[in-house]
């Protein structure tokens, strides 16, 4: 084996031991290969999207530079590697500057293997060499975004104005004019973050077991981590109870919410269908111009015109009042049921002035007044009266003993236990030791010291 062949073989073996298969790929010919180089971005690196509406995106990873190489027979003693550099987010002018820098590094190290030197430069010095700093500007041209350098290119900094004929044929830009660069950059950043997360170990905040990120779920807003087994059970319980708006981070007082994609990843197909349906319904419930058809067999969502109380179901064509959910009654007031009248007073008295006007408009002032008066009367009767056990007439006890005479049916009854009393001897109820009201004839009475006790009997 020649010295060049041995040097090439040693270099390729060294690269294969340093980089994994996703980063370094060696072709079957043993002379060709390519390496994918993800640049290390500084903290809080941003993409700045310019156009009609400017926006910033925080990113941690950019798509890799791809260095493809072919090693000549007389490498490294005489010839340099034949190579290309390709990128999805650098311009051809920038890539050309990198190609020329690799040529300079070969000239400085001619006669020695140079691939590792090139790789280290591209991986660690590209951003500084091209003068790229945060934010990396994404300029929208027409309907699609295109990458633009935030600073001058290195070639421009040296005083040369790049022209089309000066572009290096080894500089390859992988993105065409129809490609949405912004989407590709954000998708790659998300995928790389997930890959890094999957390889780390985390302690679940629920079961306190340590598991790899691939077996965990990350709430993106708060970055709290829980194992998928615990979160799956938590999601299933909430969905079963219909609390689809409460799929929050289990951390106390944390308002981060799981995304629909995260929910779909963990729960079953039927559970996700229920979650999706309830989430849509709860969203519609929050819309002031959406009500539901009151027919139990329909329940279709109905759009309502502003300031209108009429809804027409697009499915069953039922016209109904949006206030009382009964058949549409035009300008007539809603008819309050007996149950509604009982609660109408409390609702009316506790409402604001605007709320009171709404209730008066809905039911009419007379109905509101009647509800309030009847409610007060009912409350007074419950507090001050008892019903005759024989005919049900409300009786108020103003004074006297506990033997009562109904003013309506003239029957005798006990005020204490509401039991009917004998017409012949009503007082036996109070004199019988076996009676629950024994010796309770005057119980609760307030009498003067000189008041005679036998007056009622005399009567």
C-alpha cells in the first residue's frame, strides 16, 4: 500500500470514529464521502422575517452544511480533495467564500491530510467568517421567503463585488425559488430539538422515575417534563370527564396547555375523537354569535345575526328564540316557567342595572314584578305560617296556646307536630304521657305573670 493510500485510509477511519453515521457517510469506493455539519449557534439566536409583517423566531439549530468529497489517487501528497459545499440557507455568494477558504487551508497544509481541518473550520468558524450574527434575516420576496445575509459577506469585506461569473461551481444552493425556506428552517430546528430531547434523561414530575426523553412529554411553554405513561393516564381521565380545556401541565399553578398533536400522540383514536369534538364545541360556546339548536335530535351549531333573538337551524330548519330556546315568538316576551319564576327574583335582585334591563326586556316588567312580589310572599309564608294538616290552608299563630283551630275548615290541630286533634277532647293530646307533645300546650308562649292559664279551656 502506497503512502498516499495509507494516509487516506487512516484519515477516513479517524473520521468514522469521530462522527456518527448520520453525520459522516463513506461511499463504497472508499475514496468518496460526505459529512453533514450542524453549526453551533449562540444562545438566543433568532430568525428575522421581513415583509409586510415582521416577525422573529428563536431557533437553536440550522440545517447542516454538506461537504461532499472525492479523494484523488495522489492525495494528500500532491492533489487536493475534489469537493462541493451545499446549503439550504446560505447564498451562493457565501458558499463561494467558504470554498475559497478551503482552498487556502489546503495550500497551507499541502502534503498533509486536510479533511479534518476543513470540517473543524466549517463547523466552528463559518458564522464568524461570513459575519453572520443574530438575527439571521429572512427576506420575503413575492410569496416566498428567501435568506439574506444580515451582514456583509466575507468576499465583500475584502473589497470584491461578487458577480454571477465569480460564483464557484462547487458552491451549491439546495433551495430553489419556489421553496418556502422559513418553513424548512423552523421544521428542521423543531426536529433537532426533539432529537436532542429524546437522548437526555429526565425525572418525571409525577412518578419521580428517571426516563429518556423519547419516553417523556415536554410542555413547550413551561418546559416541564413528565413521562408519557403518567401523562397518558392524566389525559384519559380529563377527556373522559369532558374537561378538554383542562389538559394543562400538572405542575401546580402552571397554565401551559398540551397541543392537539401531543394529545393525539398519547391517547387512543376514539379518545382523541371525543377530545377533538368537545374542544370544537367549547370553542363554539365561547362565540357570542353561535348557539345550538334546542332540538335534542339535532343540536346543530347555529349562527345568529347581531341584536337578533331568532335562530334558524341550518339542519332541521327549526326557528327558535335564542333566549328561552322555545319556538320563535317574535316580539312577544319569553314565557317564564314555574321553575324559572322561583329563581327569577334572586337573579333579578343580584343583577347589575344592565342585567336587570335585559331580564325586563326578555320577560317583561310585569312578570318580573310578579315574580319578586310572589317570591317575597312565599318567603314570608314559609317563615311565619304553617299549613293546616287537614285542608292545607296557611295559618299564622299570633298568640295563644298550641291547640290551633283552622280558620278555613274549623278542624283542631297541634301547632308543634301538626297532628290532627280530637274534636271532643283536643287537650288530651297534651295530657297524654305517651304523646310527643306531652305538657307542651303552652310551649313557646310569652305570658304575663298574672295571665290566667285556663282561658283557652274555658273558651
